[in-house]
């Protein structure tokens, strides 16, 4: 129970990697805020599983691309728990297309959710992080694609590379307050996001992964739990959890 008494907020915790991170942090003893934008039923299910672990869960709807929603997310979190120790900026989407055909809205939606959402949420929680003087951990979910690029994902790669730069800058800003800021760059993880790929595409990707398999969401959650619980002297870093896909 390395996170007993801590309060964690995970954006996009209704499904996939966010859900796994929320459950893992709860299993380590943290109370959880489960954010989602559309999948209310799935978020409620995540929260019920968290409560079954003996900690508190608060479900808060909110679109991270909306500054107003992020402000409310922070206000309602502090109203309920009085503090925040761990913020995981996980919410993300894909709108894949090659640049030659990419619609401006495909570009904008991905930047607004994946990159600006990370900024919006972090800024909304900045005051409690700075005021409470107990330090904290901010963990941003980037991607291997932010390090390597990927054809058909210029919007996503730009957003994820942006998250990495944001992480490094914020780590420098918050170090004096003992708030660590790190990114996790997952490789290929088995979630609904990657479920849309064809069998042929999956096989091609598998051939590129030295460990020879995709990750389960709980393997990304293990990295988040490590950073939150044991990473007090780690800041400004990108932790690759990719099976060797990019070395
Ligand atoms: P997923 O299964 O599609 O889940 C995405 C989550 O984000 C859902 O809970 C969704 O909730 C939430 N979300 C989407 N838009 C949101 C918004 N505007 N505001 C709040 N929540 C929002 O995706 P995933 O694979 O778990 O991905 C999670 C993160 O890991 C993303 O940042 C993704 O880029 C990153 N990642 C994934 C992989 C992979 O292989 N899967 C690899 C590298 C990085 P609603 O359904 O309620 O909208």
C-alpha cells in the first residue's frame, strides 16, 4: 500500500490505460477521481471496482479540451478530497490520416484533446499543487509515436511530442515545490484505441517489437505506480514502456 492516504486524479479513466492506472493506484491505497468524457457507464464500473478495493472513488465527467470542464474537475476534486497528490494526464484520441488528406478538424481535435487537454488539466490543478507544500507527481501519457513519428499520425505524433516538451518544461518549473513531472511513452497497448487495427496491421507491428507481444494496459499502470510511489527523485523524464519497439 505505497500510496495510502494519497489522492489521485486520472483523466480518461473509463477505459483502457487510464482505467488500469486508476485501478492500480487504488490497489496501492490511493483515493481516486475517475474522469471521463462520454463513457459514463464504463466510468461508473471503474469506480465500483475501485471502491471494492477499500478506497474512495469520485466519478467526474469532463472534456479535457474544455478549460471550463477542467476548472470544474479541479474544483470538485478539492471540494471532496481537499488536496491532490497525483495527476495522470491520460485522456487521448486518434484521428489518423496522412497529412495530404488530413482535415483541419482531424488535426485540431487531436491537438485539443491530447496536448491542450494536458495543459488545461495541469493548469487547473496548479494552485493546489503549489499551495499544499506536500509535493506531488504529475504523470503525462505520451507515446512512442511522439519519439519516432508514424505515417498517418502527424497530428498524434505532434501532440505526443508536445507532451514530452511540456513535461520537461513543467518539471523545471515545479521542481522547487517537490512536484515531479514525468511522461510515460507506451508502445503498442491492447485497448479500444488499437482495437481498430486490421489483423495485417497488428502482425506488421508485432514484427517490430523485440519482446514479441503487445502490452497489457496494466503494464503501463505498473510504470505509473512506480513513478507515483517510488519516483521522488525522478523528474523531467520519459519512461518508455514499449517492449523494445524503440530503443
Ligand atoms: P482508449 O481505450 O480509447 O481510452 C481513452 C480514454 O480517454 C477513455 O477513457 C476516454 O473516455 C478518454 N477520453 C477521450 N477523450 C477525452 C476527453 N476529451 N476528455 C476526457 N476523457 C477523454 O485509449 P487508450 O489506448 O487507453 O489510451 C490512453 C492514453 O494512452 C492516450 O493518451 C493514448 O494516446 C495513450 N497511448 C495509447 C497507446 C495504445 O497502444 N493504446 C499507445 C501509446 C499511448 P470517454 O470514452 O468517456 O471519452
